[in-house]
C-alpha cells in the first residue's frame, strides 16, 4: 500500500537548528509514525522533499530502506526546487533524490500552483494521505 506525506515548510531554511527541540522531538514523532505505517502494510511513501517535514520524512524512509522493503517516491514540484537552499540542505536534497525509487518532475519551472499539483499527484498515487 502507498502513503503520501504532505506538508508545507513551516520554517525558513536555516532559521532554526533542526537538531534541537522542538525539531528533534518532531523528527522522532515522524519516525514513529512512518514505522507504524510500515508495520500496518504501507511500503511505499510519497514526498515532495520540500525543506522541513517533507525532506525529513524522505530521509527517514531512505534510512528505513537499508533494512526493510520500503520505497520512496518523490513528486518534485519544479526543477530548481533547491536552487536557493544552502549547500548542506541542497546536498541532503540531492542525496535523497539519488536514493529514491522514483522521481516525478511536476513542472519544469516554478509556478504558483506547482506545490498543489505535486500534492494532487501524490494523493492520486496513494492509498492514504497523512497531512503534517
């Protein structure tokens, strides 16, 4: 079964330390949620990999791939999604993309509705949607 994890960025890139509270607690809750879904039979996950929750969820799924039969599908809203991100975040973004099972490019260029279109694509491809 497939599950889309949908969220929009809640912070500006670099505005917080994601390795301190409350982000570290949020990441642990996301890990627990994804593991629970996996144990319920959801073996394929969709994310748009936007900075924050979507990227963190994608990284969690990638980590779980090392020892479990689990897949990550990315619905990339537009081609230059990570262009203005800092180098560390861009590297994480591209590492997740390299390890994903599929990457679907939604739009070649940014448009006001490209994130909405990515969300719609993920919803259409999934049996369940989780909104964070």
